[in-house]
């Protein structure tokens, strides 16, 4: 009568005979893998394949002879998974290769099952142990593979951020720097780019990056100082995605550089977009061309403050109520391209009231809005008012990392 103890003894004996044939079995398994899984032939060194094959067989044969799975065997299987990820072998191929061990061991077990009258019981019990052991091995290998995926992703993100930052702060990017950035960012060095700077919550910046990538183009939105700086291939749809995420949200704002011709121009596009952002109003995406004056003033904060106080000093010295009425009218005149009728409608005032306010400004400042040079001076002075109380405000979004000593010096 065949008892469980006898079956256990027969399975162990079969396992010991197979253990003596381990190297032979490993060679058979590896031969099947090389011929059936092409990625192993091109990506996995033969020495590595031989060593990992023996490790997996050790786990299987140890299970047959009743040895528990050891921590060292699990660690070796985990390491196999990590190596296969680094070698570029798809996980499906890795698991397919491991499953080939079952076929080889099954065939060997059927030949070693003795005595013949009990072979069926030995094979059935042994097969269950072999499959359970392979399942343990595949679990450890998969965990190692996934662990390395996370580690590799972190490395790629670090390289991406480093390449992005180095290029953004380069004054005259070298061919090597552009080449390295193109590889790390997966951006063609000679394609037109959309470059933008924005003040966005982190989750919105991430959503923008994902939307850009969904268009089929490489895309990156990375913090530089307190700004979010983004780049992708130029397209109308990419600009639309940015508009949709910013428009109507006063706490969000973005500035887009003029079409950047290639990756060599990325640093200047970034600088221009970030400088324009300092003068941008929330709730919309601005073209940097709209903010030429603000961009120029943002790099000359002290001069902007002096200009505002000097040109508009007589207006600023008025009582608050009159001062605010005149400045409001002057802002309206600027934003409506100098059309008094539109200013009147916008501010709910009579057109003659608007005209009187503008004449009052002309008299106080000794300038004429009908003279182009004088009008330009007033426009610049009005734009410069944002710096009169907080002369460093223009630089609050431009702090560059301390690790970029060779980058341009932005005001802090």
C-alpha cells in the first residue's frame, strides 16, 4: 500500500537523482530559452543565463527533496529580475523563460520516477511541488523586475531634470549639451518647440505634461525656481491644451515664448517666457510679445521703480480717490488701445469724463498722449508701477538653483 510517507520518500529520491543532473538540465533549459525567446539571445550574456538557470533549478530541485525556500535563493531570483530589466528583456519573456524549466523538469521527473508501479503518484506529487517552486521563483523575479523599474524611472527623471535645468540656464549651449539634452528629453534638436513658463499647482502641471504627451510628442513640465517651465513640440493643439488648463483660473497664469526654432534656442525661449511671466496677469496664457515692456522692465527693477515714480509722481501725489480714478482711466486707455469711447463703456463713465481724466494726466505729467514718444513714456511708466512698492517682486519667480553657477543671474 502506497502511503504519504512512502510517496514523500520516492519523490525525494527522484529529486536527488535530478539534483545530480542539475547542470545537464540547466543546459537543456537554456538551449530551449535561446531558441524560443529571441530577446535572451541578443540581450542576456550566456554566462548570466547559465548562472540564473542553475539558480532557478536549485529552487525547483530543493522543493522536490523537501528543502524550504531559502532567503538566499529568493535574493538571487530577485537579482535576476533586476538584471533582466536593466538588460531590456520584457517581463513577459522573462516569465516565459522561467516556465520552460517546468517542461524540462517534468520530462526528467517522468524518467526518474521509480518504481514503475508508483510512478504516477511520484510524478503528480513532484509536479505540484515543481510548479509551486517555480511560482515562488517567478514571484521573486517579478518583484525584482518591478523594483528596478521604479529605480530606473527615478534615474531617468533625475537625468531629465538635470539635462533640462542645465540647458535652460546655458548662455551659449554647446553641441554636446544640446545632444545630451536631446537624448535625455527625447526631443529632436532641430524641431520647432513650444516653450512656456507658468505658475501652476503641481498637479495641474503634471496634467499638462500628460495632455501634451497624449498628442504623441515628448513633453516636459519641470519646476525651475518657483516657475513651472514646459517644453514640447510646437503645435496648435499643444497651445490649446495649455489654454484650457489656465483660462478662467485667476490663480493660474502662463507666458509662451515666440516659436522656438530648435533646442539650441531653448535657453533664450525659457528666459523670455519666465521674464514675461513676471508681468503677466492671472487667468490666461500670454504670448511674450504682448508683454515686451513688462519683460524688459522685469530685468531692470530699480530703473522701473525710478521711472514709475519719476514720470507719474504728480499723479501719485494726488489724494487717493482722484489718484485712483486717473490711474484707472489711464489703465483703461492702455488696455483698449487708446479708444476713449471703449474706455467709457468699460468704466461706465461718460466719454467726456474719460477725456477730462486723460487731459488731467497730460497736464500733471507734462506729456501728450497724441505724441508717440510721450505716449510710450506714459505706457512704460504705467507698466512700471507694479514695482514701485516691492522693487524685488519682479524677481520672486526667477530664483535659479544654487547648483547652476554658470547660468544667467536672475533678480531675487
